[in-house]
């Protein structure tokens, strides 16, 4: 006869589902390569958006500023990944 209790399976891998809810359904990780590709895609799109029919320069300044900040963050992330900070 099947047990109809709603208890979660006890895990022995040392990861608490309260701290990391994705453990319950079996996925735990990130998309480091995908996030870098998406970041550079957004930078390129932001600079392409400079070509347009807007008349003011406020939009241009925001697009350039945010694009440069995002590109700097991506370069910094790449440098940190290559040269890990070790104690």
C-alpha cells in the first residue's frame, strides 16, 4: 500500500533545502558562459541604439554610460576569473 504522507526525502549530501531551494528539484548551478554572452550582446545592442531618430543627447549619454559600465563589469569579471584572488 502506498504511503500518502507529504514528507520530503531526507538528503545526505549536506545541502539544506531551506538555504538553497533548488536542491529540492535537482538543479543547482548557474550559466556563467551564457551570462557573459548575454552581457556582451546587451552592450552591443545599447551602442546600436545610439543610431536613431532621437533629438536630445540625454539618451545618448545614458546609453554610452550604462554600456561602458556593463562592459567594464564584464571585463573585470573575466579578469577575476582568470586571476583568482588567493589568500
